[in-house]
């Protein structure tokens, strides 16, 4: 093809689609390439898309009858598990009920396909309705480089030329490494495996089971026994008539302890709390996906190069500091910022790294890098043995004592807590944990 694009976007996930939406609305001529049969076909992840950027891309999305999201979140829960019990921090508030919502649950195959249709609408309304394209079922083999500058892409025998390329290929950083922005695969100790089942219920049963009203939903994260001693945690998100239930597991730790993701998921499902939650449901989907741990050391050394920007999971933009698992919102914002940077470069007719370095500054000034840099200690703290094992065991032990009523004299709460600490930790260890938590959170 002799035609030259302003930008080629590689990847039809949230980062790539968000970039494409901004490009289309600013009358840029672009090509978005997705290797799946449709946007979302290869994306098996799902969870909560936090923040308000979706409302900026699709104003009034909540009024669409067939929008690509499942439920809005108005109920947050963090649960600590030991073998017998669960101890939860639970928060539900009507202030979450007003759109634009602070978080919506999505199943990515459906959501990405819907967002792709919105991008197509933006293309159709642009000056380049006949010259910009979403091309699916195509694998990008190579970024065409000339004197260190991106000139386009190669797919099979075909070449497509462009002034710039946004790499939003996901966590398998093949192209990011090809252009020299990452030396090798990210080490396993910086990566996690997400494993998930989608379990279907009658919608009325699901809403009664999880106390949902209308399109409200719940997010629940789990720490402790869920992973059987492997670094990681569990999650449960309510969809329209299904739940997403799964684990995020440290790859290196899982390999070291010789445990499989499926065995660990079955272990998680056997806990009394989870067994009650999924009773009566039908498994309709099973999937697994590699994700970043949120450790900033996993990020490419630089997210820009002459003619190239890296966005979303390809940049290892993810964080779990204990409050929420954030990744899709980072992908959306980084895609928006990447597109804005390309638009500025187009106005200058300068796609050099000097101009595109503005993208890194935009990221650094955004909540993404402020949070990733500001909460690194919390990310590391969450993955320690104290937080993964001792704290959940201690809390559940205390809970059993506190909530059990016997026909015997009842100990004071402080004595119950002291005995639980003695069995599972020490005052000194918890004091150090509190100090670290205070500094990191």
C-alpha cells in the first residue's frame, strides 16, 4: 500500500481503542490493527474499569441500552481468609450511584467490541471516513525502522507506512523489544498469571445473592488462604447475570512451589465463603492471562522513540496497592495521552523522540505515574509473607473469638486480640508493619 497514515495503532485493546478514538475525533488518518477476529476476541481479562475517562470517550455511555459494561460498582469489599473463616472490610454507599460512575465492571470481549464500534462511529464522522480503518485478524510481524526511526509496519508480505506508531500490543512485549525499548522478556518475578472463571446464575438469583439493585454491582478482593501460600490474591466481580471469580498469582513463586493455576483456583473455590457464593452457578468460561505485578522495574526503560510511543499493558502500566487492581484505567488514560501527543507532533510535522518525549511528561504528570511511583512501597508490602499470611490468619482468629458466644465468661477484646497476635505474629512485627504501611499508604 502506497498510502501513508499519520499513525498506526497496534492493538485493539483498551489502550489502542482509546488512542484511536482521540485520533478519529481530531481528524487524523490512522490504521488500527488487531490480531483477533474482532476487538476483544483475544482479550480474556475482565474486572473493574475505574475512573471517569470512559465518560470522556463515550459521553452518556450509561444511557445506552446495549452499552458494553456490566454493572457499576457501589459496593467494595476486601476480605482476609484463613482455612475456616473470612474477615472483611465492607463499604457500600449511595454516593457511587450517580453517573458518571467511579467504576464499572466489564467483560473485555464484549466491552472492547462495543468500544470498537464507538471508534468506528468517530471514524465515520471524521474527515477521513474513507481513509482510516480498523483492520482485524492481522498480526504485526515487525515495526519498519529506518535510521532508528519508525516508518510503518510489516505484516506478512504487506507493508503499511506511517509517520508514527503507537504500540499497544499488550503484555507480550515482542514489538517493544524489537524496537529496542526493552532488552528482554520481563523477569518472572515481576509478572503474574491471572486465572478466571465466569459463572452464570439466573439474574434474579445473582442480584439476591449479592444484594444488588438495578444495575449496581460489587467488587471483592481476597487476601490470604485463597492462594494456598503462593504470592497473589483473589477477586470476585458481579456482572449482569454472571460473576467473574479468579486469582492473580506470582509466576515465579508458583513455579518455585510447584503449584498449578487450576489447582489453586479449585483450592480457592473450596473455601466455605467462596463455596457459598458460587453455589448453584454454572461455569461458562475459563481463561488465563499474564499481567504485570505493578512493580515499576517491569516497565520499559523509555516509552518513546523516534516515531514510536508505548501504551497500556505494553508499558506494564498496572498497580495493586491493596485498595484496587488498576490496569484498564491506566490503559485508557495512556492511550488518550499517546494520541494527544501524536496530534501535537502532527501539528509540528515533527515525530522525533524530542517531540514525542512529551508523552512521558504527560504520563509523569498524570495520576498513573504519580500513583505507580508514590505507592511502590505499598505494592511490595502487599506481597510480603506478613500481609499474605500472618495478617489474614490473625484477623480471622480474632474474628472467631470476637463473634463466638459461649456460656462462659467473655474475654475482653484486647485479650482476644493479644492472644491472636501471639499465635500468628508478634507486637513488634505488627508495629513494623504498621510503620511501613503508614509510610507506603
